[in-house]
C-alpha cells in the first residue's frame, strides 16, 4: 500500500507517520508540507514546499496512492468561534460546513463570542 500524508510534522501527523512506517503493509509513504519532518526511512519520501496550492511541478510523484491522510491544520483549542469558522472555510467543502451537527461539534471547544 502506498500512502500520501499532509501535515506530517504536526502532533497528529507525526503519529500517523510513525504508525505508517512501522506497518509492514505500507510499502511507501510520501509526505507533503512546508517543513521537513527530519525523519529518515527507506519507505519515506518528503515533498517540502511553501506553495501548498499547486502541484503541477511534482505531479509524477503524486500518483498511485491507495489512501491519503490530511493532518494539516490548526488546533481549535482556545480559538474563537469566528476564527474557527474562518479557518474551516479554507479547509472543508461547503457541504460539510452546512451540516449543523458537524458545525456544532467543531465549535464545541472554541471560546464563546465576545
Ligand atoms: N491534536 C488533536 O487532539 C486534534 C483532535 C482533533 C482534530 N485535530 C485536527 O487535526 C489537525 C492537526 O492537528 P495537530 O494537533 O496535529 O496540529 P499541529 O500539531 O499544530 O500540526 C499542524 C500541522 O499543519 C501544518 N500547518 C499548519 N498551518 C499551516 C500552514 N499555514 N501552511 C502549511 N502547513 C501548515 C503544520 O506544519 P508546520 O510544521 O510547517 O508548522 C503541521 O504539520 C487540525 O486540523 C486539528 O484541528 C487535532
């Protein structure tokens, strides 16, 4: 199995990367992010870039995956509801944001509006 991982340097992404490298069913993992993880492993290939919106120049390296982990993001802990929804608009499809249940779950940890 070949996997793609965004946000491998974060708290969640580091854990995903570690488990994937240990898993014998994973043949290879490609990470994409603005910072290198610093990890060295025969199964690991890292794509480090500042522009995370366009990938035409690395297209050949971004194919043949069976799964993708998208762990890139910011923690909602302590964020105001307004800021959280601004971030979410960049991260999630409109259909997800329009779901009342998902929206309620997302703002549960945020600070009340001032
Ligand atoms: N931690 C939890 O318990 C938890 C629980 C549920 C959901 N989540 C969600 O999971 C996601 C990751 O959480 P985390 O705790 O792992 O966060 P984290 O430790 O802050 O890691 C964030 C990751 O996203 C990257 N990143 C952040 N802002 C970026 C930007 N503007 N451009 C490019 N890369 C950026 C970071 O890269 P750099 O290393 O380059 O900064 C890092 O790889 C978030 O969406 C969070 O809301 C987390």
